């Protein structure tokens, strides 16, 4: 499942030995009220505390440490996920999607830090690159820090993205989308991009974030999906899995949880619930990336950074 170039950290060895098999539907969090998830709001005291801790880490070289520990050659995972699809058109056999998630540009990740990630993705020669949200930490301008790196991503049909909850800070997500569009990266905002490959078609469906998006229109996002299309959903928050899982939807790509980031009992309560790396829901597979960035502290424990390579094959 994992491919690490060299010197795997302890977290990687644990994944190879202890990763559970895909689990059942009951392990997917419930998404009350359709596709919406109640926004999480934190107290002013908690926010000031985390901002103070963040500044201290920045002063101590947190970004430099994080890049060396989690983004340098051999320090992040390239997870390979095989998704078998019943009735897959022969022309779609081997169709590959590279997923990047939760970059969180800002205090601990900036320009040039994703150079090795981009190189590994390009070496995989994917058909599509998918970015599943949380480009920024606090300010929309942070998305511009990593744009030169992301603009160098190479794939057969291009790079597509959706927003995560952080990306709506000050409601400037439209500026992010416009800046990225100038470099050929398209945000799917309750929209579908159909990709014809010979006699087969991939329907790439993207939705606004379930917590912070003003409008989450699942039906609208799926309006252009046609019978026989192989549907691939980009949804930042994995809690939307039950809403999207259906016949014809091969895979849902999500992020948001950072895999726990610091996978210890008390720290797990500070962030969103992590449902697991992969959950099979009938004909649909939910795949959750642990992401590439961090929030609060430049630390990860038992939650290594990853790039996910999804390959479609006939069932």
C-alpha cells in the first residue's frame, strides 16, 4: 500500500504492519441534515493559545524542521490504492488519479516546500491530479505561496480542486479560484468535469466544503453525470461519504482529518474525527488522505504525510 524511498519513519513501519483492512459502513461518521456538517467553532482563549504556540514554533524554525522531517525525499508516503470497478470500460483500465490534500500553506509550509512532492507525482504520470482542499491556514494569500509548485504538476487531463473549510477565511475563496485558474487549475464548485477516454468517461464531481461552503448542492454537482459514467467525487470532508456513495460512484476522495496529525488520545480530541484511510461502502470506496500540511504545530506522530495514487481497474 505504501512506497517510501528510504529511511521510513516509525509511523510508516506501523502502517505496513498494522493497517486494518477496509471496514464497514457503520464506521463512516453520520452527516446530519443531508450533506451539511455543523461548522466547528473554537473559543477565543483556545485560538489565542494555539496562535501563541504557533508563533513560538515559527521563531524556532518550525517550517524548516517540518520540511526536513515530512516533505523531504523519502519522508512522505506515496500510497497506492487500487479501486476495482464492475463493468469498467477497457479504455479506462489503469486510469490513475494523484490526490494531494490539506497543504495548509502558511507558517509551516511555503514556496518550494512541495518540490519533491510535485516531482514524485509527475513521475507517476497520472491521468488527473486532484487537490482535496485546505490550501491555506488563515489568509487567502497563503494559497499563492504554493501556487508556483502546484502549477508544475503534470497529468494527462489536468489538475482539479475543491475547497476545504480553511479556504473560506474572510470569504475570499473566489480570489483563490481565479488565481489558480490562470495556471490551469480548475476548482469544481458544485460542478462536474466529464473526461472522455476512448469509449469510457470519468465524471469528476466536486462539491463545496460541507462545513463552510455557502451552498452545498449535491444534485447540482451531479447534474452532468450520465448513465455509464464512472463517477469520482472530490469532497474535502469524509463525513459526506454516505451522501455520495451509490452505484456508479467508484470512489470518494477526501482529506480534512490529517490522519489525526498527532495520533495520541488527548490530541485526537482537538481535531476532526478520522474514520480510517479507506472504507468500502458497497460499490463506492472512500479514500482519506492524511494530507501534506499541519495546523497549530509542525508535528506529526503516527500520521505521516502522504500523496495518494488511485488506480481504476476492472472488477
